[in-house]
C-alpha cells in the first residue's frame, strides 16, 4: 500500500469536488437551456395560433357579403331593434284597445310606457339634430282613450318622457334657445 500524503488527499478531494461542481453546473445550464427552449416553443406555438386565427378572421370577412356586413352595423341593429319594439307596441295597442270593451288604467300605463320607450330615443336624437319632435306615450295613448271616450288618469306629465322634455307640437332647439334668451332679457327689463 502506498502511503498517501494528507495534502495529496485534500488536493484529490478538492479536484473531485471541483469536477462534481462542474458537472452540477453543466447539468443546471442544460436544464435552464431546455426550459428556455420549451418557453420559446410555447411562445412560437401561441404566436402561430394567433396567426391562424387572424387568417381565419380575414377569410371569414372576405367571404361575408356586403349585405351581411351592413346588417352587422350597430346602427342597423338599433333600427332593427326599434322596429321590433314598434311592432311590439303596435300589437300591444291593438290587443289592449280592440280586444277589450273598456281598456283599463293598467292597459293605459303599459301602452304609454311602451310608447315612451320608443319616444325617448327619438326625442333625444332629435334634440341632438336641433328639433325635438315631442313624442309622448301618455299624450298619444291619452288621445286614443279620449277619442274612444274612456276615462283614464295619466301618471306622468304630458309634456315629459321619463323626465325629459316632450313639448306638445315639437320644439325647434334653435328657436327655443333664442326664446329663452329673449325671455331672460325681458325679465331683466321688467325688474328694472
């Protein structure tokens, strides 16, 4: 047996530890590289799936007819919804007034509310364009009830729709502003 010097033993031990540390470092770098490669592959697959979806959307759009594109516009959907609501109101009016010998207060309330649902957006859009047509469910249904000689009690103000102005006969917004200004000046003149 060969006698091993303690310094040689420590030196061999350190070399063995250094080799083991190097192996561990290489293994860790390999794991890290594999993880990075997997991450890149995942990102690439996600990117590819997005590209495929974009191509599908472009293909669907190219195959969509002009009519279908127009029918998908929000304003067209809104008009379609308004016409369906109009049909509902028409049916409600017809069924409630013509099917009963004497329509009830509840029928008046339902019909005037349904008409107000139509009147509100029309009045507000008109105000934006400078003319409020002054549509009111209470006024419309009230005039029908008056012609039929049916007693009713309007729960809302006749010149309002859900708290917004609905003047009888409509309202030209430019004239209204001018009239308000003139009235304010006349009040100032009267007060002096």
